[in-house]
C-alpha cells in the first residue's frame, strides 16, 4: 500500500460515528473517531497542546451525544470555570455538523505547565458545565448543569448522567497528536455505552426511571452506574474501562474492529455510521442581524478609525466587514 492509499484508508475511517448494540448485555452505544475535522479546528486557532487536548475531549463528547438527536436541532456543550481554560464551547447541529472554540489565559496556562498541573480538571478548575438541547423556536430549550470541581470531562459526564436518573452510562474519551507524512495531526475519539434492558423485571431491578428529558431526546442519561446491581451492566462497564487512549486514536483501527475487540464474546451489532464534519453557522446575514440587535450607542462604538465595522467569528476566524450605512440601512428598512 502506498502513502496515497494509506491516507485514503485513514480518511475513510475518520470523522464518523458508529452506533452499536450488544443484545446479550442489554447495552447500546456509539463510537466516534475525529480526524481531519478536529485537526482543522485546533490548527486554525493554534491552541497550545494542553488546550487542544481538552477542547478535543469536549468535541468528541459533544459529537457522541449530539448524534443521538432524532430531530434537526442543536446540541451545545459549554463550560465556564475559573481555571486557565475559562470557557469551552462546542456546537453540534444535527445531524452531522459541529464547531468548537476555547478561551484561555496564556499566562496562567504557562504557570500550570511549570507546576505540572495539566490534567483536564486542573485546567478547567471550578465552575459549571452546561449541556443544552435546542429544537428551535417552537419548543422550550432543555438544559442540564453539572458543577465542575477539578474533575475530568469523563467524570463530569458521568455526574451529569447520574443526575438525570434515567439510563446508566459510561463514556471514554481520548485525544492526541500523531506524526504523518503530512506533519503533526490532531485526533480525538470516544465511546459511549448505555444500559438499556428490555425486560420489565430487569428494568425494575435496576431501578431505571424515565426521567424528565424532552420527548425524543435520548442523550441525557443515567442513574448511578455503580449503583446498578446487574451482572450484564457490570460486565459492559468493566469492558469499556479497559479501553486505552491509543485504541481510540489509532488511525488504522476502525471502530468496528474496536467493538469486536471489546465485545466479540457477546456479539456487537453495528449500524450505518454517521459521517460528521466541521463547519460554522456564521454568515454575513447572521452577523448583520447581531449588529442590528445592539443599541445605537454600542453600534457607534464599534466603528473603527477606518470608518468600518469589522467582526471576526471566534469559531472559524472569518472576518466580516461592514459600513455603518449597511447596518443602519437594514434597520431603517425594518430588518
């Protein structure tokens, strides 16, 4: 296989989510592998490695959860905290588009590097993580919050699942950079598994309740997984916990093979993968609409010395330039 063939094979395995079930264990889940899409996002902003790793974890988690939406809508993961990384935002537009951005303090990050405090929990610090489902203007947004107390994003996700008191779940995340013939490239991966017993007796024994998530929304899940006394769930959870980061990141290990490694004794069934891509929702029209929402005083303060208003999208770094007349003309026309 030459380098071109190898690159094509890797690309075919990346930026996809593979849903699966393991009927013998009454579990279902998804595996995500992000390649070119996450590398594009992280390279675009030139984030330091520590920030890139945490944002990659957040992106993998968001894509895992967002691809479970059964309707066209928006799923957003956002953190606000007092650590060197003050904010993460990952937007997922169902069924297949995401974008991500991080805010961080370079000076505090350098201090954390010197002190060796580079875990996800150290970099986020204390604050909160919000997961929001927005089905559009016709419905009420659903949002859940988790306190961030210097834990990993995996642990924060488990805490969120426990609070929702619906379906026991486990998640594994991995992010790293590899060196290829084209240079250094970022990758991210993740696996989510959920306990979904079909037997009424098993549901009752596991004490699983439907919770209060919006109808059709199956991503905000779980009772305390460690409080479920069920051999099948204990086995599934133990298998997921054996996954190592390199298995989630290996560009030549397809998701189906990873699932076979984990569940070959039980028999995993995989379904049609969902292909995902990075893209931004910004547009000239959207930015104009945002500008017209400011007060006349604020709009006036945005005019630069050259007489123009310039806005740069923090997600994709596109720069939009307007004259004050463009903005005001829209208002006078009733826009």
